[in-house]
């Protein structure tokens, strides 16, 4: 198996995640899409760790860090979602437009 | 075509299928569950990439922890009549622009990675990668590792603070 | 020596003093404001006299260390030292004298400005610093700095002390000139990045001497030089202005307070001519050839376009504004000729038009003050009630149409002399502009001064007809007289100025290889 | 002769002094002006006398250096210049004296004298010019002087229009002149007459270029000398005070054109085509203007058209190669035309009208003016023994010997017409019964006005004798430094000339004196022709409906272009920027996803650009 196959897969997943993050209306799904994008990045880390110019486990370490950060992000994001829901009684992204004013 | 290749294709197919289903389904719970498939497939790919430790972490954290939190979040918030409502924001223009931008980005990057190959076969990786990772984490990466723990703590506290009912919200209840 | 710094920055003293004066003491403000323009006048006249007597102007050069950008690792060691450099030659000296003279006269004429006098004078003095600095700067960075000072000062002067549509005029001015400045900045940045210096003389050396060219940080291809010159010329075409970039000029001429227009038409427009000569011909002589034809043609278009439009205006300020467009065309014609006669003609035309435009707007200011209008249809027969004023106005008109013996003729004649050597047919077409010039200036001025007296109509905003109006007052007559005297002096004995230009011109002609 | 440069300086001083102190000096100003021109006249005589024994004198000073080329100004005293100097100074002096009476009481008396000084200065400077550049400069100043004087009664709308017209019409010619001069400069590298003639002589100047520059410069002369088709300003110039008309028509403004062609004569001689142009324009104008003169009713306009006609004569002489005849006629014309104008001024002064229909019977009332006017009329008509006869005869002879028979007969016809309309004028004004209203108030002009007329009257007779077939040709030898030989013209030419002029007088007498031929003879038979003449061949209307209309419509068109196209273009640019800004601000809708989309699209754009170009340009 070559490096480019993994990279292409990761690219596809990243693009799907990006598209979802930009268009989905439900905040939960937007957050999930972001997780998907992070996963796509992790595939890159691990793929480069094996097939990159300098194969080593550093890639794995980075992937682990990324997972840790992603977990933190998910926690905070969901907490914010709950807070938002409590104030607005909705989880729709397009109704969160306080930035405008 | 070797067994590894077959495994890769199947797993890749599963990952993409999960992601696409996530986009297409209408029920939020179903969406999250379809993504679990993707996460699991990715874990499988990690195994193929001789990163068993990462694979295990992937299953634990994503398929386990994060998915569960997501489901909790969905259950804690109201999602009535979601099936009939429009799932996406903006009009056709917004969607088309997003699709176009994503596609352009994808194609441009694909042009770059299409033939990328460094000729490495991964034989240089230590067979016992969990041990190697542990050694690196507690020696070379000690400080980042500690900082991550701080980060997680901060996230924990932050999540509690954010999710805690404030006075105003309580009155609404 | 700190002579030039003193010359350039001496009006700042006035700004400092004005800051301590209360807003209501208008007389005091007028006196301080006027007095602050005197030191540059005296210093520049002193320099001019010394120069006529053979004092080498290079000895006035100043250079101080200012900014060093060498600490960035990606820049080479010696490069990008930007210095504070002032220096003049015969060419810049003429413009400095012009600026200083008009500065003082405009300050005197500012007696007509009544509101917010303190701020007005502070910005007027800032404008003067900018204009003096532009001509005294010896490197691009400082040239640009001073240029922007004039831009800001002018914007505020037009926007705050102008006529009814002052804000529109001010923004118009800012937009056009800001665009020109932006373009200029790009050119300067590329030049400095490629050569490592902003000094005019050094740049000139590096761009055309094969030995010095080796010091370039990055080579400049011929194509790149053409682009740079094109950008430079376009930037100055905004400021000159060349048709069709002239609309802002019309608005500014009409809306700005007359004393400011004296400086604007008199000096600011000339910065463009100065820039084209100094940088266009000075730095890119070979490339300039490629543009010469276009410039000459554009000049002829300017002349005819401005003259024909001036012909149908009813507002004296409009007439003068379009005549400025027309006269700047003569500058382009001279530059397009690209020979000694042409360049000298362009310089003479710049200076002559500076004096003439200042005189015209001084008088227009008086007219607006007395009658509340400058519409030539509402005025007439003023020669009876204001004979001295009419005499000066007629002189201004005659100077505008290029009567021999007055300054305007020397510029037009020399510029056309230059173009006739290169493109006789184009030049002949351009010379038709002289007929239109006679037509529009006489039409406008004679309608105001000759004919049936229409002085009994009430001026705008007043119900009572004004029977008697004061002729020129002392504070108006003296500046007008000085301007006329200068116009006559330049017209009768142009060698007085040509002698100063000879050295600078010779350098340029050497660059042109002709 | 070294002091020749002071000649124009006196009138200049007079101009400056009067401009500065005139308001204080009031009527005393006249003495300043008269004294200045007298000094100038004496100096001019001095120059003439010293030129008699000496050679041509030239002195130059640097005016401006352009690189290696040095443009100079200076004075040059050639035979022609010295001669012209005296003629100009003399006429100007006489006009100065006359004006003291004529302009007495005018509010702007001193200004008038100041302008006269400027005008005289300009003409003297022009005459002394050693090069074309200086000639051009003074040429324009002459135009300025006439402009100021024509517009002297500035409060009259007609005067304003006439002054403007005079300046602009002559400017048209001047531009031709300027173009010619500039072309000559690059061909010969000099403005000096001598260098140019040398270049013409040794063939440096190609024949085509010679013709082109000669004709271009001639356009200048057409404008100044009121030749067809740029003559229309000259009759309108009658709006100025009458002494000014005398000065303009006799010695200064219009003579400048003839002088210029004469001064550049070697250039013209080198080109047959240019000579032909000059001759045809001159001959044509002579008849053309004379026919208009037949039916005018304004005393000054009749004289104005006669001036145009006589200048045509001079041009014809120049074009026929007779430089001497032209200068001779210029001289005699200067005297008799000045006389006629001054006399006309005296008449106007007396009856306060310019319409000859309202005059009549003035012979007794104006015992000095009337005979002097008669002398002038006889002289201009070319009656034998008067100055005009000799100079006109010389021109006719020149046209004949030059072989242009057509032009010769044209000139003869013009002579006939001239004597007819001059005597029509004479009979209408001085003979018959009085038709004017202020009969009782009519009185002869004061001494200061009659004295100059007497001097001119004497000269109008005597000036002819400097160049006659009988007493030697002093002027010819003088102007050509002795190389002149009188060409033997057939004797019958003089007879034809004399009989033609007498015929004209007879006809005028029959029509206006004895009235055997009815006055409406022409208007009854050819009303359209009569109207055509009365309206000056509709030239003004023609110009108004063609040139003026064209320029103003182009101007209007450009006005729209400026307001809508140029301004529209700018509006389009600013509008586009505004639209982009509006679109950008619409993006600021508070939707996080929109912001994300913009960011993602921007990123995608950068990546695509990067992928396409390979990033080399960075």
C-alpha cells in the first residue's frame, strides 16, 4: 500500500467533514464533522509515521496529542452547546447570530 | 493484490461510507452512529499502519467516549420534528459555494499528493510501538504531555462552568 | 550643514506658536501664520542668489542615519539603510523658491478666510512643509513622506474650509491622489528592494552605469524597468493630472478656498511634473523613449481637451480649472519631446503656470469675496468699478493665453519648440490649443471686466444691490503685484532661471545619451 | 546706430509711467506720451541718418539658453528697419498729438496714452527685431496693443466683442506664424533672419520646406494685415477710438504683416508657390474688400475696407517680386490713410455720428478737415501727382512685368473701385446739403487735431516723390543698398492707372455729386448682390455657422464626455468598489458558517493558485 492512498483517503474524509461543518444546521453535527476532520488529520500523522521520509513513532505521539486535544474540544464544545440550548432553546447554528450585533 | 490491500480498501470504503451516511441521514442519532463506523474503520486503518496503540486509543476515545458524550448532548437537547425540517443552513448558493470551495481545495491538494511516495516501507518502526510511544512520551515529550493534562483539566472545568445552569436560566426553568 | 532642514521645517515653528494662541485672536493668527512663511522665503531666496553667484548647491546636501533594516536575517548585511537625506540642484531650487514665494503670498491672501483660522493656518503651514520637503528630498522615502504630508494637509484644507461641496471634493482629491500615491509606493518599494538604496543619485548610478549595476541586489530586466516607469508615470499622471484622470482637479479648484488653490495649482500640480522629470527621465532615460510618443500625444489631448472645455464654462473657477488641465498638457508635450528644449519648456511651463495660476486664484478669491459669485454670467463691466482689479485680471488672462513677454509664453514656446523637432504634425495640432486658450481666457475675463456693468445685481445671499465695491486692497494688491512682476521677469529674461537649470538639464541629457 | 535700442524704449517708459502715475497726472499724461514718441522719432531719424552712411548694424543679447543653443534678442538696423522705424515713429507721434484733442475729457485719458505707448513700443520693437523669435514676441504684443485700444470703450458690448475678435482672429494667424517659425528653427538651427537666408541660399532648406514655412508665416501676415479670409476683425476694430484706427491702419498693426513678408523676402523669393500665394491672396483681397467698401455707410468702415484693399495691394506687390513697391506703398499708405482716419475722426468729433447718410454739406463747416480729407482721397485714389499715384503705379508695373496679367487687371479694377468709393464717401460727407441733426454745434477741431493732419496732408503728396520715374528712385536704392534698377514698365500703365482713378471719381461725382445716375442704381438692379456686399459677403455669418459652430459643438460634446463618460468611468470604479464592499458587509451576517465558508473559500483559492503556479512567483 502506498502513502498516497492513505493521504487520499484522509483528504476525502477531511473534505466531507469540512463540507458538513460548513453546511449542517445542527450544532452537534457540526461538532461531529469537526471531529471527522481531526480524524482525517490523524490518519495523515500515522501514515507519515510509517511511509514518510523518516519513519518513527513520533507521528503516533502527535496523533495521540491530537486526540487528546480533540477530546478537550469536544467536551468544551458540547458544554457550550448545552449553554446555548439553555438560553435559546435551540441547537441550530443559523440561529446563533449574535456575532452580527 | 495482497491481503493488506484488500483490508485497506474495505476499511477505506467503510470510513467513507460512514462519513457520507453521516451527511445524508436525517436523524441525529443515526448520524452519530454512522460516524462510529467511520471511527472504527479508521482504527482498523491504524492497525494496517502498524500503529496498534493509536488504534486502541481511537476506539476508546472516539468510538467510546466522544460518541457517548455526543449522544448525551443530543438527548439533553430537544430535536423534535428534525426529520421534516431542513438539515442544512443557508440557501442553494451557500451550499454550492461550500461544495465548490471544498472540491477545489480537495482537487488542488490531491494534485499534490497523488504521486507522493517516499519509498519507505515502514520496516524502521519498532515492533513494540506501545512501548516505544511510552518511552518517548515520558522522556522527550514530558512537558507537552504534562501540558496536555493541564489542557484536559481546563477543558473539564470549562465544560462544567459553561454547562452549569446560571441564574437566568434557572428562572426560565 | 543643516540649511535645508531649516528651510524645510521652519514653518513648523509657526505651527508651534499657533498652538499657543487662542482661537479667537484672528489678527494674531494671521500675523503669526504669515510670518511663519517668511523664513523659508528668505532662506530660499538666499540660496537662489548664492546659486546665481556660483555657489555649488551640492554643498547643501544633508545626510543622517535614520533607519536600518539590516537586522532581519533574510536581508543582506549592508542593505536597506534608509537615511534622512536632503539635497537640491538647480531644478529643485527653482521649485523651492516658487513654493516659498507662493506660500507667503497665499498666507497673505488667507486674510479672506474667516472661520477656524487657527486650524487653517496650521494645516497651511504643514502643507508648506510638505511641499518644500518634496522638492528638497534626496531620497525616495522622504520624497514620499513629504508627498503624503501634502496629501493629508490638502485633504483637510479642502474638506474643512472649502465651498458647498467641499467634502465630495476632498474625498475626490484623496481617492485619486491616494491611488497615485499607492502606485508610487509600489514602484518605490520595488526599486528600494532591488537596489538597496532610496537615494536618487545612487539609484541613478545603479540603474545605468554598468559597474554600479553590479551592486544591485537583484537585477532589473528591461521589461521590469518599463513596468516601473509605467507605474511611475501613471502615478504622476493622477497628480498632474492627465486626461481622463482630471475630474478631481476641477472639484478641488472650485471648492477649495482660493488661497489654498493658489498653492495647489501653483505648486502641488507641479510636483507631478517634477516627479516625471526627476524620476521618469532621471532614472529611466532609455525606457522613457518608449513612452515619449504616448506622453506627447496625451499632452496634446490635454491641451485641446482642457481648452475646449474651458470654452464652455460659465464659472470662472471652472474655466481656470480646465485651463490648468490644458496647461499641464504643455508640460506633457515638453516631456514627450524628450530633448533639451522640451524638458526645459516643461519646467518653465510648470513654474510659469505656478505663478499665473496663483495670480488668477488670488484674483478669483477677491472676486468671490466682493461679489459672492464667480459666475461670469452674473458679472460684467467690472473695469469701471474695480479698474485695478480688472487690470490684474486681464494681465492674468494674457499670461494664461501665453502672451510673449509674460512667463507663460516661454514655457509654451520652448515646449513646442522641443516637440517640433520630433513630431511636427502632432505639435502643430497641439499649437491649435493656443487659439482656444486665447478664446477661453479672453471670453471669461472680458465678460467679467468689460461690457455692460452688471454690478447692480445683488450678490448671492444678499438682498440689497451692492452699488460700490472696494477695488483691490493693499494686502491683495501687493501679492498680485509681486506675482505680475515675477511673471514679467520670467517672461522677459528667462535666462535668469534657465541658467540655474543648465547643470541639472545637462545631467539628464547625458542620461538620455543625446 | 549703437543706440538704436533706445528707440522703442521711450514709448515703453511712457507706458509704464502712465500706468503707474497716470491717474494722478490726468491730462498732463498726453505730454508724457507726446514727448516720449517725439524722442523716439528723433532717435529714429538719428538711426536713419547714421544708416545712410553706414552698414547694417546688429547687436544681440542672450535671452535664454537651451542646452547649447542660445536664443537671443537684439536690434538690427537694416535699410528696411531704419525706414520703417521713422515711418512708425512719425505716424505714432502725430497720432499722439491728435489724440490730445480728440480724447480730451475722457475719464481714462491717461490709460489711453499708456496703451498708445505700449502699441508704439511693440511695433518699434518688431521693426528692430533681428530674428524671428523676437519678431514673434513683438508681433503678439502689437496684437495686444491693438486689442487694448480697440476695447478701450470697454463698457460697450460691441467694443468688447470687437477686441476679442481682433485678438482671436489674429491669434489664428499667429499660430500659423509660430508653427512656421518653429519648423524653420529645426531646419536651420537658428531664428536669425541672416542664418535663415543663408540656409535658403545654400539649399539647406529644402524647396518643399521653404514653401511650407513661407506660407505658414504668411498666414500670420494674413491675420495681422487683415487679408482674406482672416480680415473680418479689421472692420469691427472700428469700435476703438478713431486715432487708434489711424494708428492701427496706417503704421502699426496691419503694416506688421506686410513688414514681416518684406523682412523675410529672400525666403519667399526662393519659392515660386509661396510668391504666387502671396500675390493671389493680395490681389484677391484688394478687389474683394474694395467691393464691400462700395456700399458701407459707416465712414470708418469704408476706410477700414479700403485699408484691407490697400494692404492687398502691398501683398500683391510683394508676391509680384517687387519689394520696393510694397514698402513704397506701405509708406505712402501710412501717410494718406492716417490722414483720412484723422480727418474722419475730426468729422465724427464734429457731428457725433459715424453714419455718412447723416452727414453732408460739411465742406464749409470744416474748413481744414475737408480739404485735407480731399487730399487724402485724391492720394489713395491714385490721382497723378499725389503720392498714391506713384506707389500704385509702381505696383501695377510690378504686376505687369511679373507676367501675371490677371493680377494686373485685378489691381486695375481695385483701383477703379477705390477711387469710386473714396469719392462716394467724400461727396456724401462734404458735398450737398446737411442731413445731420446737430447742425448748429458743428465746428472745426482744435489746433492739436488739425496740425497733425496738415503734416500728414503734406506728406501724402510729398512722400510720392521719393520714388518716381522722373526724379530718381531714392527709396529703391536705399532699400536695396544701391542695387536697385527701375524696371522699364510700359508707359501706358501710368496712363491706365490715372484714367481709371479719374473714371472712378467721375462716376462717384455723377452718382453722388451731380446725381445724374440714381444712387440706388446698384441696389435696384441687383438687390441680392447689393445685400451681399452690404453684409460683407456674409463672411461673419459663415464663420459663425461653420468654425464657431463646429468648435462650440465639439466643446459641448466634450462637455458631455467629461461629465458622463469620464466621470461615469470613475463612478463605475468607485461604484464597483462600493458594491464589493456592500457584498462584503452582507457576508457579515453573524452566521459562523458563513464566516467559515469565506475562510475556507479563501484557503481553497490560495491552495488552488499555489497548485496551479507551483509557487514559483513567491
